[in-house]
């Protein structure tokens, strides 16, 4: 089967990008943040040599899909900033497994109707 052969050498990176619909930049930001541990968007942008707004958009995406978390910190002189960090790998793995299981259930359900639809 052609489909199966194409995925014989699939990596964790491939699965992560597929499940959470991440592009290369999103993944690289995730990986860099994982290495740093915790960072502000501007510091991460400087480290990666990217625009702050570009990094911020990826961080929003990573946060919304549960790969990262955002903490708001208050500045004593007024104002605030956000610190981003990666969620626990076990938690991320559990979320990925849940997404894959849900996808599998949907595919099985769709296959039940295969003959009716394409009869």
C-alpha cells in the first residue's frame, strides 16, 4: 500500500506537526522554547532572529493547541508581560494520542459508509 509506505519513516516531529497543524516555524519555535525553558516573545524572537510579531503569532497558536502555556507577570513600575513555556511532554503525548484516537474513530465510521457512498 502506497499510503503505508510513505509513513514507514514518520518521525515524532511529523506527527506533532500533523496533529496540531504546525508549520516549520511553529515547530522550530516550540523546539527552541523547549530548550530555553521559559521566555518572553521578544527574547525568543531575538534568539531566533525573527520578528517579534511572527514569533508571537506562533506562540499564540502553540498556546491555543495546548503545547505551550502563557503566564502573565506584572511589572512593579506598571504594566505586564507574558512568559511562555512548553507543557509537560507526557501531557502533550496524551493530547496527541487523544487526537489520533479520535481521527481513527472517524475514519472507521467513514469506512462503514464507504460502499453506500461509492457503491
